[in-house]
C-alpha cells in the first residue's frame, strides 16, 4: 500500500465524523531523506484556514 493510499484510507474513515480533514505525514528514509505526503477532503477553504491557524499558533508558541 502506498503512502497516499494509507492516508486516503484514514481520510475516508475520518470524513464519516468531520466536515473536513487534512493529514500531513513525514518520515526519514535512509536513501531519500525526509519523505512527506498529505491527503485531505472536504471544504478546501476550511482546510486551508485551519492549516494557517495551526502554523500561526505554533509560531507564537515557539517565539514566546
């Protein structure tokens, strides 16, 4: 199963309970370095807004 298939399986399961979902995943591989993947569903603007809010909150947390 590919990374994308794994993430999509979980997005599909979570969409039964939420209006929008966005998942980001990373891992380190010896040969390729850091590998990342993402998947989501639902309202694109809600997903984008939540991601922006998360980044802003984390910036604030690390700069205080």
